């Protein structure tokens, strides 16, 4: 058995995908930034064709994962052209991040729904947890800053996960970088930072769809098959008792995005004895909403690995924690990193 295969035993598909070399690296990131900022979006979009061809030809695991996912989402046999559209959509959102994070929102036509849910919660002067996913663009949430500049939006991300992307974020918008909650800190410190942010009435954003090797997870039906979702975001919500809002920024081609917000909970209050069952029900409900939007915009799915990963389910199941002290102790929360420095889904088909 090779060294690579030995090291991958017991690892989820997502964890193995993280270890794959990035397609591009630091030079590619800054090249795209330079072309986009100096030549404009129309010129920069000419790069999307070659990028799509490169990944179709050179990134076989991601290509296979794309085809497998699309067959479930579309309900029909999938062709190479579907895979190309999938990757092109992904590359388009990567490019648009340069403009979104630079505040160049005038380039885009964003249709917003459900924003009143966010306003209603934040107008109570309490914090809100904003749960996103790797479906579409999370950076398009920047329209919130324009709609309500009084909002303070904090994103949870691992600043050391990808040094090049962290530097890019600092260059594009130092104010966003200053509001980052670093997911690399230890679990209790991370939990305290999130708690302090919501206590100050901030909106704290994190992703709730990926499971890594050491994360406690819960099975839920997604696109007709069982997948595993992290428990950590829901444990955070159940401990903090603050409202939870779901967010989906769907790319619709050209310069068009649909930004949808849904109020998921006004605050979770779960008795300890009921927590395992309640978490399972919450995660299944979340998976149902994720499936709804995945079917609305199937090419926006940016988890380019075997999301269902059934081969190692037994290795990844963890006992359901019944109190905060048993909640991994928030270490899995660090895996819910979100935003511009989350690494792989910037110029490559790897993911945080």
C-alpha cells in the first residue's frame, strides 16, 4: 500500500480533497486580482474559458465528483458539457469575489429576498448566526453592508489556512479582515469570540455543510441519499440561544445573483436530554433547505468531492454530545470556516 493511501485511511473525502495540491497557487491568485482590477470584469472573464478547460483536463477527481453530484441534482445522465458549466460557474464566482470584496457592487444585479427577516432580527439589537454553505457565493452577502451600513458582519474563518488568500483579503478590504473571527484558535476561545460577537449585536457568519475527519456529524437525507453534516454549528446555536438565518447567494450567469435569506429559528432552546434528537431534526431540516436551493441552481454546488462519501461513514460517526463540554469542545466549529480566506475554493477546486 502506498504512503498516500495509508495516510488517507479513516479520512473523509472532504479531508482528502483538502490535501490535494491547489490549482494555481499564490501567483494565479494575484494574477487574477491584477487583471480584474486593472482591466475590468469583462476582460477578466476571458480567463474563465481556459480555467474551465484546465480543470476539466487536469483535475480528474473533481471532474468525477461534479458529474456524480449533477446526476443526483439534475435527475438525468450527465455529460461533459454539464461538468464544464459547473466548473465555469465556480470560476465565475471566484472572479467576482475580487469585485465584491472591493466594494464594486455596481458591477452586479442582485435580486434579494427575505432581507426583512435579517432586519427584523438585528433590529432587536441581538446577535444573529448566519448559516451559509458551499452553494453559490457567500461574498455577495456584501450587499448587506450597503443596505444597512450599521450592521457589523463577522465571518468565522481560519486565517492561517491559506496565507495567499489572507493577504488578498487584507489588500482588498482591511475592514473585513479586521472583523474576522479566527477559526484556528482553540475551541473554547473560538466559542467565547462568537459569544462576545453576538452579545454585541453582530451578525456572525459560518458555513454548515462540510464534515472533516475529526468532526462530530449527523446523517441526513440530501438529494435522495444519506450525507453527513457537522453538528458544531447547531451546538453553537443551541448554546447561544440567538436567531439563526440561512443565506444562499446563487449565481445566475453574467452579472446576476439571487440572494435569499430565510429565518430558520428565533432562538434554539433545547433541553439537554432532548439535544441528540433535536439536533438530528434540525440538521435534516437544514439539509432539506439546502437541497431546495441546490435544485434551483444545481451548477452552484462547490463541494467538488464525494459529498455522500458512504465508504467511510462508519469511521466518521461520533456519539451525539449532550452538553457543551462534550461538544468536541467546539473544535469542529473551527471547520465551519467561511469567507474570502477559507482557502481552496478561490482559484482551485479544493475546499476548506
